[in-house]
């Protein structure tokens, strides 16, 4: 997989924000997956990762910090095969954005684009 095609200035800002994220364990997680909390600039995002075989999903709280985390993941793994947005429910009371790689299937209310994530993440970038 290749990294996302981002302007180098944006990539530097994205990775600078990633270095400032404070991580902690989150209560509850998907069966067989992990749950963490990302904190940046007084804002938090829940992050759940589930990997099975070559397929993976990363679900984040809908918001700027969640968008930063998902973009960093996409820059590391390559562009997701699918992106989706989900309504508020369960462990994501503010709604969520989810990326899928390696053939993982998504059920989502809408389909944001990488450009949508970038615009949302800009609110949390230095």
C-alpha cells in the first residue's frame, strides 16, 4: 500500500498533530479488537480497531481529532477501500467515521471522502 497523496505541508502538519496526541485505554472495545482514546487540544476521540486476516476497520468519533487519527491511519496503511459515517449509537454517542482496508465491508449511513476528512481534520492541525 502507498501513503495518501497529500501536499507535503499538510502531511507535516498532520504528523505534527499525531505526535501531540495523548493516548489512553478506552472502556469497552469491539469483540476481538481494541479501543483507545485520543486526546488533542482538549478534545477527545474514541478509536476502535478491528483486524481479521488481511481486513481491517478503524472507527473514530466524528470530529476533528477522529479525522486526524483516521487520516494518519490512511497515510500509514494506504487509502481505505471504503469510508463511511455512522449515526450516534453505543460507544459513539457523537456518531463515527470508519475506514476499511483489505476487503472489510461497511454498513454506513453516508460515504465521506478523503477530502471531507482533510477539511474536518484542519480544525485540529497546528
